[in-house]
C-alpha cells in the first residue's frame, strides 16, 4: 500500500511539474525599471504606463510568439545600488528584455548585470554617453545623448541669446554632472563660466549656493539635474532676487517642475528636449489611447512605449525569446514607431537624435527654437 501511494505521489508530482513548466513556457516576461516611488516617481510611472500600454495592445492581439507577455516591474528609487538589485531580480525572474532605467547613474551599473546575463535592455531616458560607450552589444536607448543635448543648448545660449556670462551647476549625479559638463565644454570660448559648482540631490535649501552665484552676475544659469531640484532652485533664486533665466535638460521638462517652482518663477525657463510628440503625425493614435487610459502624457511615456514595441518586435522577428538572437535583430531593425523612424547604430544609439529648445510660458512648455 505504501509503495502504491509513493508511485501515485511521484506521478502526481510529475504531472504538476509538467503543468508548471508548460505554464512558464507560455509566458514571455519583459522588465520595466525606473524610480517608481520617491521624488522622481512621476518619471518611473510614465515609463511603466507607456510599457504597460504596449504590452496590453500586444496581448490583445495574442501576445508574442503565441505567448502572453508579463511585466516584471522594478523600482530602483533612482539609487545606483538599488538599480543593481532590481537588475538582478529582473534577470532571476527570467526576463527576455528590459525597458529601463531612467537615470544614467542607474542604467550604467544595471547594464553590467544585463550584459553578463545576455539580456537586452533599451533605456527610454538615460542620456549619458557612457551608457553606450562600454561596448555592450545588448544595450540600447531610444533617446539622444548628452553630448548632443549639451551642444544644442550651448549653440542656443551663445548664438540666439548672445549670452556672455553663465553659471553652471549640477546635482553631482552621472546624468546631471555629465550634462552640465557637456554644456560647459560646448560653450568653449564663446561664453565665460563665472560660476561652476554642485548641489546634493535630495537637499531642499540651495540659497547659500544661489547667493554665491548671484555675486558673479551671471546672465544665464544652467542646471544639470532633474525637476525636483530644478524647481526648488528656480523658486529660491527668484526669492533672492536672482532673475537670470535658467536653462536645463530633459530631466527637468516635466509639469512637476512648474508646480514646484511656481508658474511665475518658472516663466521664461529654457529646456532642451526632443520635439513635441503632439506635432508628430505618427504619435497621434498613441497619444489618444494613452490619455484615455492614464491622463496627461509624460515626457518619456512615448519613448517607453516605443522601446517596449521595439523589444517585442525584435522577439517576434527572432521567432524566439533567445537573447542573442533578439539582440542581433535589434541591431538590424528599422522600426516605425509613435515618435517616427528608429534605427540603432553599432553602439546602440539611435542614428537620428534631434533636440530642440523649449520654453516655459504661461505655466506650460512649448517648443521655442529648432537648430
């Protein structure tokens, strides 16, 4: 009797295991990583919403390779150490690809983990050049680079505004300092940098830095960083009577910046970012679907959406979630997305990465200058 029970148990275990394996094989997992909580959670949720919308659309049409797509969501809290932990989690849970991270200081160390595991990653928003300069075959981004962004900003400041004296500050992060340094380098001898320094990301009071800066009489202040600090800097500068216009990059162009700074203080702030998707014909359908489900479009929602679609298209083209084959397909892919044509070069950068200058006016962002 005992022997009969044992045989029955083993048969049941085998059946259960088989069902488990079959269930697992019927799923393709995709990771999405970014700051889902904390002071930059707006950007992380924009990522998540864009990727979720793409996945829902694929699943409604039968998934990919006849399998349902499931998301693994990783909250890196814009902390490099947490990003490594998130990357390991996504790898261990069997992701076939990753959309993320947002901050370059997170994407760069996380890319080491994904590369060792052979899993492709596409960042919708990490712009530091070093992300794709490490030579990892499976690392891509659908945004531009800070050396491109810094050059556009410098050309605008010197060529259009005719600024001769600037102050340059940053938040000491990979992204923030990297962008500030690219802007400073691109200025060359065309404008004098009368003040250069850093603040600590997460601090709330920058009046001592701004007071020192005010004594140098800059005609423009450039900040390399993200919207929480940018908003506070602009607001506190105006409180101190420092009225020089501010300029920043893609990390600051979010409605939260205007909310933190206040519409009056934010008025006239310049920002470098890609063109307004509302003026891109191919983005119209995506914007309608996104706004119906999630509300106002975030700056990087459309990039996360296209990144997810590119990853899933590569898996479909490879006819397998095998990472090496998918990576090869990503390099060869000519993709028509919501933001237009996307093709990667040998480094994993997009072959065309346009930046324009925006301005904050009447409590909103609008395109201001195109090079």
